[in-house]
């Protein structure tokens, strides 16, 4: 498939929530965790409102030429004292629609996030990727990320 | 050494910034990254102000019986769409003063953060710990965390 060069990255709107959840579901890990129902559980819209209100968080989508949403990413800018008080960027929930993978869309989203974090004064961008996502780890290494940390989690 | 049972966990204040930076420096990784100078570089105070203003971030310290600050931890509550719109807790910058280690202070701080994240509606608490911090990984495993993810980073 050819690389899509002309995607647009823009902030997500409330009416994107359904397509974003559909991308979260279309994933080996997400399929067990999400509920893609009609109507969509209101918890997703409440979460969107919390994200939308938070000045340190940007939820963005990638839109193709026809205005279809085909990818998403969340970037948090986290202030903190360490590294001489430099903020950190945290990249989360990177997804590309399954019929649009391997076309450079994820790369465009991640490069956008890195540039945006840098612009906001971050000295570091971090992310956690599930141990089973070996392809994702190779993808991030190709973009310059190091496998520097162990990501640990506790689910309730 | 006996466990300290009577430490107090409270929000950090501006006049704690020096002792927090001293704990960040007193660490194999932090010693190369921080600048413990007198006066302290203003970037640390600017970072403290950003943290203090952010309603989703709590920087806390552990205080001993005599009011000395002997530990710190930062907890971010991050909204997001995944996991049915559940917020995530992110634990960062956990440090205990070197002369007070192995006395349960880190455990008290992390248990506080987990309880607080749960209270705020999180379904998940995450953290990144540097690959070289093998003792820290064992510590978090003992507190119920799984080594579920690869933590990746890009420093500018």
C-alpha cells in the first residue's frame, strides 16, 4: 500500500468518540476491555469531556482525504521536578484503523506528538507499550525511542 | 532498622523543593540529570508551580515524626477513552532519602498513591521504572504490580 501523505491531524471532537472506541476495540487487548455498543456507554463521553477540559492533554485524530478518522493518539504534557524541572510528554492510546495500517499513519501521529512535546518544553517523551506488542516496540525504536524502562501496572 | 509507622504523607509545598531535589540527586540516574546548587536553579520552582496548579497532579512528601521530609512521590490522574473511559493513575518520581531506605516509607507512599487513584475512579495504576532499577521492580511486584509493559523513552 502507498503511504498516505496527506492526512490531517486535528483535535478530537465529541462526535469522533464512536470511531475512536471502534479503533480501541479492533485490537487484541482492547477487544476484551472495551464495549462498542449502540448507544455507546456514557462513560466514554464523560471521559472525553474530562480529556477535553484538561489543558495538559490533547486527544488527536488522523483524518484522511475524505474526512474519515483513521487513527488517534493522546498526548499528556506532565510537569514535574525531575530532570531540572522539565516537563515530560506521555504518549498513550495510539491506534490506526486496521484497514489503514502499514501506511505511515502511526508514524505521522507519533512524530506530531514528539514535535508538540518538544514545542511545549519537554525534554523527554515516554510511553508504555504492552510486552506482547513486539511490532509496536520495533516501530517506536525506528522512531528513536529506547527500550529504557520496565512498564508496570496494577489493575483493580 | 525498624519500620517507621508514623510518617505523615502531605502535599508538597514550595519550601520542600530543595529537599525533594536533594533526594532526586541522591540516586545513580538522578545525579547526572539534576543540579543541586545554592540557590537552586529557578527551573525547579517553575516546575513546582506548574505541578501545584494542575488539579490532576499531586506531588506529596513523607514527613517523619520530627517534620523532616524523607520521601516523595508524584501521582497524575490521567483521563482517557480506553478501558471504557476509566482514568489511569501514573506514579512518578518515587524517592526515599538514602538514610531512611528499607523502612517501609516507599511502600507507604505507593500504597497511598494506589488508594488515592482508586478513590479518584482509576481502574489502573501505571509506572515506568528504569531497566537498571531491579530492586525497584521487585518492590513494585511485591505491592501487586505486574511487569506488563515495555517503557520506551526519547530524550531530546
